[in-house]
């Protein structure tokens, strides 16, 4: 038996939902707030970096690739890193 981290109700072995508060056990969860933060920071850093790359290489497609890598790279790395991590979340948090 395990214990729900929110309401401290005992959760039976193999169950993925707490009967006390409805929290769910989810594998590979990354919060929307974290993903938004990473996208904003990646965009803020990626735009100037993309322009520097475009100026240095005279290549617009390379600028777009750098911008997309800066925006989406940290999110993909975090998702891959957390793919086997088990988290408890409440249904209202999603």
C-alpha cells in the first residue's frame, strides 16, 4: 500500500487514483506552467540567437532551425527526461 501525497489516504497496490481526493498517478507528467515558461524563455533567447546565426551564415532556413531548436528543445529534453517519472496530480491541475 502507498499513501496519497495530498490527503494522506492509503491507496491500494496497483490503483492509480486516490479514493480520498481523486488525485491520479501519472507517468511522465510535466506541468503546463513549466512548459509555457520554457517556451517563453526559449523564444526570448532564440530570436536574437537566430538573427545572429542568420547574419553570420547568410542563411534564413538555418535561422528558423535555430529558433525552433531554442523554443522546443528544452521542452523535448524535459519530456524525455521525465518519461519514466511517476507523479501524483490532482484532476484540477491539468
